[in-house]
């Protein structure tokens, strides 16, 4: 099934996040609304095969465009899908959900309120919580609540008059301690109201105060050695801690609320708009503004609110915003929520603005692959105070164990990517003992003296792995070579990722999400990996050389051949006679195995599984 290049690109850029997608026909009309746990996988599945249901194939042929909204969870996607189906009434959703689609939990307004699952309109004064994705989830919530609180399950009308008559018999729930006998007035209205208040907090997701109270009571009872009662409270505490049934998208208490959130970067602003009607999101849109002057956030928010109010003919009243506009709108109340459901709704709006920005960057990178590189290099130039783009960056790291076999590594990045053919190892030659500063000075001097002698280009930026000490040694080397003003130099400390500059004792802390820091961390990690690998190889080579030193027939070429094939002394010792002989020949293999046996690295038991011929030869040696 063919589709436009624009639609293909949109599908390829979809995030692997839960959300709701909307398909549009060529006239711009919404023809289908769907939910997805993974937007990219679900939407792609429509276009990568012929479907067995003819109606689905017809739908796909009519898709000209798509839009989507990301949410936090799959359950939230269910709620949002239901809201949008009611709003747009798309042609291909005609058989889906009516007004009774989802169950709610109802808390009635009685002297002894009931708590139950319903799909119907509540009784007068009752309060609804939800909706829930399906009835099983709602009933699970009810089960949790009933394990915590002894509330009634019957549907009797219980009033002071019915209690005084005493005609209601105590049921099984009372005898198994799941109810305290409301129908006979065995629990006070005030005590029962405390249970209902706790239940409402759970259903609202406001469990902190409740869990703190339970913890305090549990501790008190344990201190009084009332361990059985404390254990009962502990079980309730654990149940509440596990409980997560609160929807972040839909809340019955939010009526006709509009949400505007603003996100800025260097030269653009993104404003996401959401409209909530009767507790459900029915509209969502993100606009991008190119900032030409030094417009404030408040000014940009004013422009966006005015434009969207005009576009949707919005009757704004209560508006949640991340920034209060600097313009006044008649009869419109703006507020920046700090907590609760409204704050969660604003955070969801910001999440969609961020996703819009990410999609835009991905789109630009696909259309122009060099754009991301330029953005990264420009960011690094700004963060590291460079005169030119750091197209060529080198990083150095020292490696030694107790001063033995000191080595250093140099890794090279070109256009913010590893250039492995340019990586170099250095064996420290002039430094005695574990002196990282002197080793760094030696390596830098050797590296850049040679580059200058050979007429090679110098990097725009050099990074040394270490703090102020290593950086000072690098500065001395650069001063001695006369390249201090030609090549920028920084040091990166391991503990807190501080960036040190020459002559500045106060480090720079780059934003942990910055592309600059990611590139430098990648450089440092590559230099460390490359250096450690070389150090291990040298150590193994040194062990072999020491072990075979003076043994006639086992010279440097044999050492090299063994290191190249086995990589370490341990692997030589673990190899059988045949494998060693295959590398250096049978005669030298006999010498090697005898030396290893003499030094206790191989026992006779280790050689029981060796080739019979090889074992005989060794035995007769």
C-alpha cells in the first residue's frame, strides 16, 4: 500500500512511548483514533502488511496524515482515546465505546457511605473516581480498599430510623470481621467517616499522610508489645504502598480547563495546548515559534494564547500555564499549579512539547544528517569557550598498576565521532614509578612534537582525563612546545564530571543532558578502555618475557607469537599441548609447557586431557 514520503517520515520518527494517534483523510478530517502502548510499533503495523479485515485495508488506503499525543501509561492512553472518540466521532470508530465505556468507583453520600463499581450516573451527592481501564482493575481497587477498611458491602438504606427498628440481621461480612455492623449501629458515623476519608485519599492518590499515620500507629503498637495489631497495620501499609490506580490524564474534578505550557531552546519556542472537558482531554496541539528578537517567555505565552483562542474559538476561563502571559485577557484566570492533579496535567503538557521538539530535531537530522553534527560542535564550542568548531578532538589517559608497565592512550574524535584508525598507544619511557603528572607531560610532548614535525594538523581541543594536577602538567607541556594559544586544553575529573580550564581553579559543571558532556564522557571512556586493554597486553607480555627469559629456544619472536594468539599468560597455561604446538611448533611447545609446570602454572592433572603424543613427549623429556 503506497503512502506519501511525508507520512513515511512521520511514522519513522514516532516515539516508543504510550499514546493516542489520529488518522486524517485528504480533507483533513479525523477518520480514526487509536491507542498504543508503543506508538511506533502500533502505527507501523497498519502499513507493513495486508490485513485480513477488509475494513482495515480501506482505512489504511484513506490515511493521508497522522498526529499523536504521548501520555505516561497505557491506561492513560485508554482514557484519552475514549475522550477523543467522543469529540471527533471518527468514521472508523463507529462501533467503539459509548458513554458507559469505562467503569468508575462511586462513593455515595449516606450516613454510612457505600463504595462500589458503577457504569451509571451517580446518585445525588455521590462522588465518582476514575474512570478505570476495565472493570477488573476497578474491582481490584475495591478489593484493596476492603482489605484496609471494614466498610459495608450491602445496598441497604441505613439511617438512624432503620437502625432503631433493629430489623436488619447481621450478615456474614460482620462475622468474618469485614464489616463492623453498620446496619445495627455498632460503629459510629464519625468512625465510619474516618474510613471513607482514608478511602478517598487512596482513590485520589494522596496516600502520603495515610501511610505516615499507619507507620506511626504501627510503631506505637510494636512499642507496647501489641505485635498482632502492629502486623495488621503493617499489612495495610504495604497494600497502600503497592496501590497505583490513579489516572494522570483524566480526573472527574477537572471541568473545562485549558492548559498551555512553554518550552524554549536557542532560537525556537514550543507551546503545547490541551483542552480538558468534563475531566477528559479532547484537544491537544503544539505550535512552534521562531524567536527573532529577545522575546520573553511571558510575551510568547501571550501570543500563543491569543492565537489558539482565535483558532479554536475558545471560551477561556480557568487556564493552567507554565508561564503567566504578560497580556490581560478578559474574564480569564491564569494559574501556575504547584501540586496535585492540575500540576500533573501541566507536566503532561510539557512532556508533549518536549516530544514535539525531539521529533522536529529527528526530522531535521534525517533530512540533513550533518545538522546534528553541526549542532553538537556548536554546543561544544560554546561550552568549552573555543575560538573555532572542535572538529578534531583528542583525549589522553594514563594507566598503570603500582607503577608497573606504565602506558598512556590517545583517542581521536572527528566531527564528534570516534576515529579509531587514529587511536594511539604510548609506552612511558622517561618516568620512573607511578607519576601520572610526569607521564602526561611526556606523552603530550611526544604526540604533538611528532605531529608538528610531520606537518600534521593539530586538534582544536585536547581533553586530559584528570583534575587540576594532570591539567597543570599538560599546560607545562603545551607551553614548552609553544602551542598553548593554538590548541584549547581542558581536564575532566572523574568524580563529579567537573570540567577544568587552565588558570581557573573553579570547575565548570555542564548540564548532565548536554551534548557537550556526552561527547567528553564518551572520549574519556574510550581513552580509559583503550589504555586498559594495552596495559593488560603489556603486562601479559612482560610476564611471558620474564618467565621464559634465558630459556634456550624461547626468544622474543616466540613471546610475540604466544601473546598475539593467546592474549595472556593465563590462556597459555589453560591451552592444551596441541593448541600451543599449533602456534609455535611441537618442539617449542614442549619447552613452554615444561617451563609452566616448573613454575607451578600447570600441574600434571591439568595435562591429563592433553594430546597423548604431546604428553608422552613431555614425560620422556
